[in-house]
């Protein structure tokens, strides 16, 4: 039996109110929360990730929060494996796993599994690796940017293995990895040797809000986070004994604050940039949610949102 058999999902765009509603739901049904988030896994990244507080975690047990140092890297396959282990542990205690969060690619992997695309072509890989050795990794990365700019933006030039894989996929399929990843009802496209079968069907509700209401919430929340000491949190991260991983450094808001702290600038302009990028991220989330066919929409501002989510889950 799949470890995900008894799991439930509550997702939605950033700042839509997932955390508070999830706590209420977990207490109602005897659930424990599994973070569906690629950044709350990092210790010390608390304010900017809207990580559940100590008091909230005392109310309901949480999983996959504060499990990595911010200089460590993670992949969707790593997360999915540990999510399955957490679900098995929760179910063994007679509780119900509730995935709560809004990282779109992780959500897709949870709902549809992983696959690693076309099999490796050893000769093509040798050629690409030889090109990197002869011309330099920057040249190979530039070649990727020419055929798949989205993936090139995501990958560091020194990540030769993934750059080679991305070029290999494009050469073998005529389609960039980023395009494969945007197909909504198929398994998530992962790195080689990271395939996993789709989990059991997981009932999933997605919170919705009118766009103008959501954007207003985002704007106000960024201000609250900055006043709560977000810049000081980023300063502390810069003073750690190891440099932040690429994933941690690119986290929404942290990237902008690192730029501000390292190169100077206007604090107000930085705050507005974070608001703009957060609204853009929420727009991308909404696109993903709209196309994932198994998500049941629930108005976040409904009088009985909790009851509507339970209905979407098939519990009442």
C-alpha cells in the first residue's frame, strides 16, 4: 500500500491563509502537517518563508520543517522520499497526514509522481562533457540558455551534470526540460535515477481568493515580515560558516535582501521589489493550480472554508 494512501492536500498561493486553516483542520480530524514547501525545510529561514511558529507547531505536529542547513541542497526526489516516510510514520500513529504548502513542482510530484524522461545516451553525454572540458562550463551553460532559457536560469553553470542532462533531453526529444515540466497531468520531470511511481490518489483542495485581495495580502505581509526583522535574519544567514546553497540563496525575498545587503541600495525600493516578485510568483502558482486537474477549488474567505475543504477531501 502506498504511504500516501491516507494523505490529504491543502494548497494555494502564498498569503492566502493556508497555515491558520490547516491548523484548524488538523485539530478537527486528528491530522499532522507535512510541509509542501521547498524553503521551510531550511533552518534559520523563518520570517521570509512564513514558517509556522513554535506555538503553531506545538498545537499540531509538523514534518519536513527545519530538516536541512541552508548551505545544503535538495531535490524534488529527496523531498518526495522523505514525505512518504513522514506519511508512513503519521499513519502508523493513527493520524492523518495533511500536506500544506504551495510549491508547485513539489505538488505535481506528490499528485503525479516522478519520471526521468528519455534514457541516457552515453555517446551524446560524452560529447557534451567533452565540450565542457574543452570550451568551459560557461560555454556549455550558454548553449543551454539558447535552447532552454528557463532551465538555464535555474541551473548554475558549474552544475555540469544537470546542464548536460538538460541538453541531452532537448537533443533527444526536441523539447526542453522546462516544457516537459509544464505538462500538467503527467509525472514531474526529474533528474536521472530519480524516478518514482505516482502515489495513491491524494484528495487535494486549493484555496482561492480574488486577485486584488490576494495581492493586497501579499503587499501587507511583506511589510510585516520586514518589520519583524527579516533583514536581520538574512544578515545572520550571511554570517554562517558555509555559503548558502543555490536553492536557499534564490528563495523569494532572500535573493533581493542579499543583493541589498551585499551591494547596497534603497531599502524602500528593495521592499517594493520583493512585493512585485512575490505577486509574480503568486501569479505563476495560480497558473499551475488552474491546470492541475485534481485540485478542488475552495474560496479562502468563505464563512465555512474548513467545512468546504473537508467536503473537497470527501470527509463530510
